[in-house]
């Protein structure tokens, strides 16, 4: 069966250190003015009165129903046979429909290629060598879990069977392959 890659970001394990962001920038040679991946950190007061942090991974969520691909007039935006959404720079005419269509604000215009760019799960480098994406490898707390959703024995499927997860903006029907474990530090305000 064809692979279908996905990822989990566990908010309970994330510490907002940005190692993933730095590794992504280095691996994919992303200029300073833009990013494929950031972790946004927000301080929260929980219903039980305690203070804590929420972590939001801002990157492409690798939708299965892809608004960015549907609007592309030249098929420059496409999904490969491993379920990864990619951009063929040579076919891109720079209309930026895909940037506007992405409900996750995950695409930016690369300052060098002038074409839209985004997270590719390091498909063209690390995955091609049989390695995990750079962000997953460097995470010091194992907050990122990557793998084949079509393999019942994969690490990601094991984690999905054990942890409660949700996906961003599920009501849009985009079916992201990025799963989030919400943090459990909150409580019910009495
Ligand atoms: Fe496309 Fe945006 Fe979905 Fe990524 S998050 S697949 S860029 S619509
Ligand atoms: Fe397709 Fe390029 Fe237009 Fe995006 S900017 S929709 S990739 S042609």
C-alpha cells in the first residue's frame, strides 16, 4: 500500500525551545525573513488558576483535501504518492492563488525562487534518504512523532491509538495529516 505520511505535535511534551524551527531553517536553507515552521508560544491562565504555556506549531498541516492544490491553474501545486503536498517551482506562474486559498496561512513566497514554499516533511532531502524530517530528529522532548498513517504498526499509529488528538479547523473538511495532542494542564473552573 502507498505510504501516507503524517505527524503528531504533542502539546504536553513541547517546551517551545524552537529547535525544530532552527533545524528546519538549516536543513531547507530557509532565508531569515520567512519560515516553513515556527512554534508559537502563548502564556495561559488555566481554569484552576495555574499558569502555563500553549504551543502552536505553525506550518503546513498536509491536508488530504487540499484547497491549495484545487485552485492551482498549472498543477504546480500537487500531492505526491506519499500524500505530501508539494510545489513544482518550474510550473508555477506566481499567481499566488494557493497562498490565498490555504486556510492555515502555511504558504509564503520564497525570496529566491519567487514561488510559494512551505513544509514538505523534508521530502526532497531527509525522507529521500530514509530519515525522519529534521524537526522530528532534533526535538529534545519527542514532542513530534512522524510516520506512515497507512502502516498499522507505525509509531504514529501507535501514538494515535494511545493519545487524544485533534486537527486544526476540522470543520473545513481539509482533513489535515497533522494531529495535535492538547495539553492537559487545564481544569474545570468551579
Ligand atoms: Fe495546502 Fe495549506 Fe493545507 Fe498545507 S495547510 S496542504 S499549504 S491548504
Ligand atoms: Fe499554482 Fe504557483 Fe499559482 Fe500557487 S502561485 S496556485 S503554485 S501557479
